[in-house]
């Protein structure tokens, strides 16, 4: 295993990835695999760490058609070895920088945008195939369960890719309403394949809300502002539109493809996510000649009246949503496009990979173009696609500066002039909230303008958003009260202010990624030695180990009676939060001696007395077994691989290990099934 302190996507490192294929002609192997829809087997070495067998395949479309060996790759680390991961990831994308001689566009864009909205992690790697250096690749995180768990309330939900799964063409995934379900199957790829038609029906309902006529069950203009929130995370969609407009990423929803949608099981609204930004900073627009005007002067409200872009058209038609879009665009203009900020990010990446770029044996573009394109325009052909077709690729930093200047020109863009409104003070009462206490939020403002309306929006543990109107007291102070929350819960919140003319501002400006927050103070119980009733085994990444009675693969915790007499479970509690140890009362039954009780940690207590209201984190956390007077057992576990449980080596013993296969509801005997060495982060019993 790799060092737990390492990060796969480290922006300060150029990793070395070595792929070893069985045959010498590895390109032919990958070409055959693509034709057959199969992964090729390879050995992967990452900075000296070896994974003996992974799956490799070509990916992409136009970017795959380049001449030479530097084609985009997808590494599926668990293709042939179930549960295999690299630093917690089972998929790695390697992008070849097609149409981007700077090789920086995607990395710079995502580095800047991740301060404001969910984007994949990125870093760089030198890639070798059969000990031959191929070139510098951008490593990009896959949008999958690992990604959504890092950004959203949970990891269980629907993931769609906004592209035709078999023949990606422009305008294939525009979120227009279609009456036939099969139309969605040709325009959107359902990554959560187990959802089947039900998943596509939920997507259809999103498009019905966005685009259908009232006769088709759609929303009227009057009902749309309030009811679209049931289907769509509107604020995130506005950030998405603002980011793509700001940085000239037109190979996106602009073109009707190249994005993802996620619908979380705990927050059943669709979220739109960025994907595939190698043609950002205007390259796509220049390449295909879609717009003749200067990229730097692209209309901030481009496509807002276009019939087949309902996401842009319907959202920006609503005055409140339009004002919020403008507020986010202003924030990105002033912060992400700040000359010092973008210059520092871009030059750091350029210097980081320069040596590796100049060492490429068969580069897509001459190394001198890499040196020039950060600060100036260059001419390139299409990287081996359409020989002789010369196109201009704009200098990254000059374009960014011109774009910022255009959007900051109040004469040209009066709508983007910010209100003179600043948050002067913001307080909580009580300052350190505890369980059972409501929280009073007070805000005061300075500047030549004052809020005409103020709203507080909060989330508990990244769950659904709740909106509260704030009231003014006549002395310039605004207040609202957040209801009491259970101990240990993290509450995040931000303020939305609107001035008299309708312009809005957010506090903090990066309201989704850097909100205000507080953690509810917890209960401090004494620790007592474990008795007969103990936590025996748990699993936080159930891919195939066992299904619950509803046919779902859920997390679970196994409780065991290691005594010689039955134990009455009334008055016992299980929790994944030591600050809130009484989250889940165990079913009031008698557990016989040597008996096992399986509790499904699925966050769905409505499914029965053996279903807890919490889920486990496969990245690791703490589980406690308590009564009202004390904690009697506490288990700390670290990152879990798929279907590998953390359990006592034998039932009831204080000797813990990572065990495969798991034994839910049955006796532990890891010696008989194989076990892995006790990890330094693992813990068991009382701490």
C-alpha cells in the first residue's frame, strides 16, 4: 500500500507512471481493446509503488485521433483485482492536452474554480509505456462515488454524463424535454447502471421542469422560481454557467455536452458538474469558428434566449437567479481572474512541467509552442487530426487579462457593477452552540448601500439547503435563528443580500465552498471497559459483500454478545459520532450469548429497527457503542477497500484486522479466510 500521507493528485508534483504491457506493440493492444470494448492488462508503477495488474484503455474521441503514441488513457485500477485502489482511487484519467500547446488550460481552470464549485482534482505525470517515455499527461480525477463523497452529502446517488454514450456529437445533451424515454438514453450516459429506467425517468423530470410546456407537465414562468429548486441545485448551476462563461469554456453545456449530473440520495436535486476543459480559454470557439467576435468580449448572457439551452434560458430569465449569476460572475472575475492569482497558478504549473515537456520524444506540438502559448498566441495544426488545418490558439494569460478588463468595464457591462455593500459584522449567539440550543445569527453591513432583503441559507452536514428570511431591527442589524441540531453536527451557512435595484451579493462570496460554519458541541461521556456487548465488525464500502432486505448494498456494523448469558439491548445505542453517542437505539430485543446482530448503517431508519440513521465513511471514522451513562466500546477505523471489513480477528477478541471476505452476521475467523496486516490507523475496543 502507498504512504497514507501522500495525495495522488498533488499539484506540486510531477508523478512518474510506468505501464508495462505483455506485448511489445502496446499501441496495437490498446487499439484492439478499444474495438472490443475491453481493458488491456498492464502492470502499473507509480513513483516506485507497484500494482501488478490494472486495466488500461484508450479514451476520448477527437483527442484520440492524434498521430503518434500520446493518446489519452483511462486506467481502471480494479478492472482485474476487486477493490484495488491507488491512494483511495480506482480510476485515473490521463489527458494528452490535445489542442492545447500550453498543456495548462485544464489544470489552471480547475485549480482556480475549485475554490468556488465542485471540480475534479488534477496534477501532472510523466507517462512511460514499456519503459519508453511517452510524454506529459494531465492526471484528472474521475467523477464517481469517490468524487461525489468529497463534495456532497453522500456517495449514493445517480451519476449521468451529458454525452451520447455511443456517438458523442454536439447538441446531444441540451436538457431539453423529450416525451420518449429512449431519447435520453441516446443523449445521456447513466453511469449508475443499476438505476436503469428509473434513473432516466428522474432525469426526464428534471428536463420537464426546465423545458416542458405546462400542457406537458412543465412549470409556468410564475411557478418556476419556487419549484425548480425541487429538481435542481440552482445556485450550483449558476456557478457552473458563470465559470464556463468567464473562462471561455464553450466545449461544455454551451455545445450541448461535456458535463456531468449528480443526484444525491440525501438531497434529491440534480447538480451540474464541470468536465473536460482542455479547450477552455477560448480554444473551442476559435477552433470551430462558432462566434466571430473576440473571445474576451463574449456576452456574459450568451445563450440566455436560446431555445435549446433551457438551463441558461430559464434560469437567467428569473430576475433573482440572474442577479445571483451576476454576483458569482463578479466574484470569479475579481478573484479567479485576478492577474496575480492566475499568473501565479499558470506560471507555477508551466515551470513544474517544462523539463518533462521538452523531453517528449514525439510531442503533439513543438516545445517552443509550449513556451510561447502561456504569454502569446500560437498557430498549430489539429495535433494530427486534419493535417494542414492551421488554427490560432490564444495566449492564456493575455486572454485572461483581456476578459477580466472587459467584464470590469462598467460602461460596457453596467449589470456587473457591484453594489457598495460590505459585511461589517456577523455573530452567533451562543458563540459555541451545544445540542438543544437554537442559534441566533446577527449581521450588520457598511457601505453606501444597504440590504433591501436579506436571507440566511444553511445546511446540516452538507444536506439539503434551508432558507430563512432575516429581519431588520431598525438599528442596522439583521437576525435569523437556526433551529437546534444534534451534537457533533456541522452547520454551514451564508447570507444572500439584495439591494433596492435587485442586485445581489453573497457573504462569503464563495458561498458554496467557503461558507461560515459551526459545529454543535457534543456530549462528553466517560469511557468504561467493554463488557459482554461489543462492536465486532464493520464495513464502510459494500460493493458485493451482502445486500440488505431491500436488495441494497449498504454499510453495516455488527454487534456481538461475547458473554455466556443473553443481553437485553434496550438502553444501548450505536453512533458514528462520539459527540452524539445516542443517535441510534439498538432494537429492544434479547441478544443470545455468542449472538450476532447486524445493523445496516444506511441512513434510512424508516426501513426498520435494524437500519441506523447514519452511514459510514469509507475514508475512516469512529463508531461507538454506549448507554446513557458511558461509552462501552469505541472503534476507530481508517480507509477501507471494497468489501474488506474491519473486524476482530476472532469473535469478541481485542485483536483487530482488515478481513476479506467480510462475515456479516456470522463468526469472525480471519485466519481461515486471509487477512492483511494490522494498519497503523486501525483501532479496536476502548480508547
